[in-house]
C-alpha cells in the first residue's frame, strides 16, 4: 500500500512484524527468496517501523504518518477515486493472496443456519456484490474491471501460504531468522483488533 509521496507529512515505511504474523512472515519469505537476505538488510537500514497487527501499517499510511505499508491488510485491490492511498498490484514482484477458508463444525449447534450463511456468502449475487474487494472466490463470477482472475497472477502465490503453514518446523525456522533482522516483537497484541492472547477478555 502506498500514498502520495509529495505530502511533506509522510515519510518512511511501516510493516507488521513478520515474526509475529504468519501471513507477513510468508510475505517476507517471498521477498527474501527473490531478492536475498541483503535486501532485508538494506530494508532494515532505512528505519522501517514495525508494529503488531496487520491493520496498523495501512492505518499509518491512511493517517499520513507513513508513505509505504508492508504486510498490511488491504480491504480492496482497487483504488477509490476519493483517496490518495492505493494498493499497488505488482506486475513481477511477489505478493500473496489466498481464499479464506470456511467450515461448519460437525457438532455445531445450528448447522442449518451455518449452511444458510455459507450459501449466502458463496452465492453468485453476493460474490458479484463483493467485487469491491477485487476478486471473487467463484470461477463463474468475473473479477472487478481491470483485474484478471486471481489464479492468473503467477506472483500471487495462491497455494504457497497454505503449504508454508503446513510445515510448522519451517515456519519456526523462518520466524527465528527474521527475528535476527527485525528484533523481538514489541507492543500490545494486534491493537484495536480482538484476538486470543494471554489476558484477553473471554
């Protein structure tokens, strides 16, 4: 995610900690695989700001604190004409996308309601309406204008994240390697987002 670089109030980059968030960890792995560890060393020499929570880097750009956000949640792959902030779809550089998983537990208390909800989310009408996000998960619903189907972007690594997550030993090796470069994680867990962590209200 990038913003208007002519603004004097913006400077530098913000990123979620790659050693705290698995998706960001995989994104940094893609960068290192393509550009090498020297790329990461050069990035660190630029004083990048690391924060917990993938919402924070994007918020830093939207609130004019930073010019660039790495490892942030993008609500949409499309740029609204009402904002100077945009998510940049790289033509060759790696990025990551994956379909969100959904399931109904075998012993769920309200399986009929859960089936209705999933059927509604996956309906052609709802998938087409959600084109504001860029890509539907259905093959019979076209993406938003200007975008190809997500599986046509070789640099999106659609299956890579799930495969990476399945090898927990490899995940931990990468987490430890990245910690050597970015340092230990600091800050409250995923600020402004509810999540499970010690001391969280239940």
